[in-house]
C-alpha cells in the first residue's frame, strides 16, 4: 500500500511539471511530494524529453572525461538544464550489487535531507543511465550561481549569502551529511537573495563508489583536503569562510596569511577579520568546531562597531584659557602691542609703576584691585 501511494504521489508531481521542466504548482507542494522516492519507473508520457536529453548529455560528457583522465582537470560537476531549473550530477559507475545497495540507501537519505531545508537544493531523483548513477536536483526559477555573477557584491549581501550557506550546511551536518567540496558554482542565489546549495552528500557518495578518491579542488577547498585528507565539518567551516572572503575581495584566501579586510572595506568591522582568521586557520583543530559556532560569531562580528579615528586633544584648562585669550576684545593701543588685559595677566604693575603709567597717559591711577583666582572660573566652565 505505501508503495502504491508513493507511485501515485510521484505521478502527480510529474503531472504538474510542463515539458520544459517548469513547475506549474506551488513550490511547497512539490517539496512535500518530492520527499517520497522519485525514482519509480516512469512512462513516456510522464517523462520529460528535456530531462532525458540533459541526463544523456551529462553521461556522455562524464564518459568522455573519465576515458581520458587529466590529473589537472576534475571530472564534470553539476550540469544545468537550458532553463536552469534542474541540475544533473553523474557519479562513477557502481561495481557489484553491494555498491548499488549502498548508493541507493545513501541516495535516498540525501533526498530526504535536502527536501527539509530551504537553503538546500532538493534532490528529486536518484537513478541510472547506461550504468552510471546520477542525481537530479531542482532549482528555483531565475537563479544564478555565484560563479556567473560578474557584478560586485556589497558587504551586506556577502554576509547574508555566507550566513545562509552556513545555516544550510549546518543543518546537513546535524543529520550526518557534509558537503566537503563546496564551490562557488554550487551556490545559487535568486533575485530576492535566497540561497540554494547543491552537492550535499555527493562527495560521500563518490567516496563510496571510489574508496580513497580525492575531492575536486576549488577556490574554497581547505589545504588538508587539497592534500588528500577526508573532509569533515571543519572542512565546510573553512569553505564557508573562504566563500565570504571571496565575495568581499573577489579573490580566494591564501592559507597562513593575515586577514585585514576591514582596512580595505570601511563597512566591514575588524571583528569580522578575527572570525575569518579563525575559520580559515591552516590547521583544522584551530578552526571553529562547527558552523553553528562560526555563524554565531559572525553575527556578533557584523554588529560590532568600528573604532572611531583618534583625534588630537589637549588639556581642557589650556584649551579654555586659549579660547578666552582669543576672544578678548581688542583694546586701543599701538599696532602690534598686546592688549591691556593681556599685559595685566602677563605682568602685574606695582602702585608706583601704575602712577608713572597714569601720568604719562593723562589718566588717574586705578584703584588697587584684589588678585582674581581664575581657577574658580575654570571649574565653573
């Protein structure tokens, strides 16, 4: 009975998809139906001619590349349909029934996991074509991968993309799957800024088929994986950090070099440099333990204020005294001579000197005045 229900729901899923692979119904309904295995046998009326052509082209490309292996060139990755709504990943051929069973179980598990998070591109089908296993994933209409985007990305948008990728991969980590081979071509962004990540679990499938196989190297590959180590959670931590670095500076990071992005981009707080320095540590044990810890640190770092530029300051009393001296009204006298008030501050005249000055000027001598304690005014001001 469950198998019959599964086939009926799978048939309904394909009935609401046109010949060009575009979904005619709501996306949430397709995701709900696609949780069930979608690899049941299909009739010619249910199949899509565009999809079959895409699968055949992807298999042919893989056969050509694997027949003439080039150590400097990785095998083909995800192949997109003409309208960009589907992606095909071809894997090495399975050897024996044991590998076929492992591939089926792991493939179905990848299907279920990718269906349950909006940041993961859902895998709708795992099947065989000419003996080659492949996975078919669904993408939203109008998405583009980061490798195709030539326009500069603002720091705010780069942060949002990196956080969404980190959250999606962290969800997969808690369910036993890693990406292990993140590439800018695996990250798709729509016009609203929503992210879809391709490839979760594919590296694990490939390693099941080819024990000891190496991961394809990209600009986001951590150094230990590039040397042949098996990727783990901290490999994805490095990849997400490298992705943010790439989005901010348009160039990949160099392991071991200091990070000073805040010096080049004013909108990036220095705290982000510290987060990236830890995420991009050359040794895995020096990185964040998982992506949840890194995302928490990144959110705090984005909100950290930038330090204000240092200003030259002097003592408050000296500044106030200078201000009062500058604002003293001009007094009559010869050009270039200091004012009477300035002279009185700089030198106190004796009574005899005052009488002499008065006789010379024709004015009577002023009455003796008490000394004024200017510190009282400084305190009040």
